[in-house]
């Protein structure tokens, strides 16, 4: 395993002060003027000492430590100490001799090197306001929960409002075994007012784009025109919302026979429903169901109390909670 550790030590000295950055021919690699005092046995040594102080002040001393470990045992520890940068310009302001040392007061212009920028440069960062981000997310999530409740409400109303059911004139006859047969002509159509509401809530919840994996198609027909039904498309990022609509259980059709006091005398259930997203059912979508009553059965004795018929939709689980509801 090999680790590369980059350490930065900036040498701060009382002998150094800075002035504003200077414009250079290379704006991507700006230079900076520093006032320093260099000390040495000779003028050249004092000058190089001043350069070093200026470079360390501007660029910093870069310590590159390369460690190689094998089985957690350190086998190599190489340290390279260098001052990155170079002197772009300098001016000696004064020279003094003290205790056999020469001191140079200098203005040194240092240009940062690309090597130093690579080693010392910070990684790319994007400023984040974590607290604000969490608050906005929680607010958005709360809004989503409220929108989901609205969808639940619209879906629940499907059974009462999504479909318009109608029972025609009931006919009766007997079969070969002399059982009483009631023939019930039925008709259903989509309630376009309901589908307008469903369309609005799906538009509100649709949070995807053309590349989304979750797409829902809703077929509607506001004018009950077979030729010009309309296809609405919604795209979702939120899989939960998608599943709630796509896998919606349309339930059962419940047929109730009521007496003159509006009490249910007899009821039965049918499974001939259609999918929530097929909102273009026409008024002439009709069919017939037959109910058989044996003259000796308890159900037959109730027929005398029949006054009128109601037809409605209901969730499967709700229908079977009431065992008497689907007795037929």
C-alpha cells in the first residue's frame, strides 16, 4: 500500500511583508511582491537567502512525504523538501554589514509555479449550506406527502365517482330446471369530471422527464367520441407514486336490491370492472348479467321485497369485509 501525504508549512518571518499582487504577462500564474531582508557571508549568498525567504512566504515550503508500507511495516520514508516558485524580479534597496554578515533589504517579486499550485491547490469544492439544504428537502418531502394524500383521496373516489353505472329494465324467465332467472341489462361509462380531477393531480405529481423509467398513460374521452379519445402521458421519478397508480385495484361492482325503505334486501358482486387508466369507456358499453334463484332458496323469498336496484363500485377488501354484501 502506498500513501502520498502532502504537507504545507508556511514560513512566517518578521523580515517579510507583502504588497498587492502585480499584473504579469501570465494572468493565470500571478506574481506577488514581498519586502525581505536576506543575510549571507557574501552579497550573492544574502541575495539567495532573500529569494528563499520570499519564495517560502509566498508559496510555502512544500513537504512531500512518500511512504510505502508492506504488511504494516514502514520500508521507505523519503522526504523531499523544496521551495516551489521562482523569482520574477527583484530590487536591492540597501546593504549593510554586521558581524561579518551582509544584510540586503530587497523587494522581491515571486511568481507561483504550477508545481506548487498542483500540490498545494485545494480540491474543487462547491459551497453547501447543509442546514438550508436539509430544511428545503424536508419541506419538499412534506409537500410530497400532502400531494400523495390528495392522490389517495382521488383514487378512493374512483369507486363512487369514476364510473357511472346504470341498470336497465330487468327481465325475468325460468330455465330448464324451473329456476327463476333475472336478466339485468347494465351500462357503464367513464365520468369525465372525475378524470379531469385525476388528470390534474397526476400533472401535479409528475416529476420526471422523457427519460424517466416510470411512465403512465391515461386514456380519456371528454366528449365521449370514440374516434377522438385523448392520450395523456405522465412521467415519474417517484416510484412509489407510479406504483400506486399503475397497480391500482379497481375492485368489484356491487349490485344491491333495496326495499321501499331503502334497506338492502339482497346483494351480489361482479368482477367485470375495467382499469383505472381506461377513462374513455363509452355510454354504450353495456352487458347483461343473469341471477338465478331457486324457488326453495332463502334468497328467493326476499324477491317479494325488491323495490329498486343500485349499482356501484367498491374495493375488493371493503366488499368482503361485509360478508352479506356479496352473498349472491
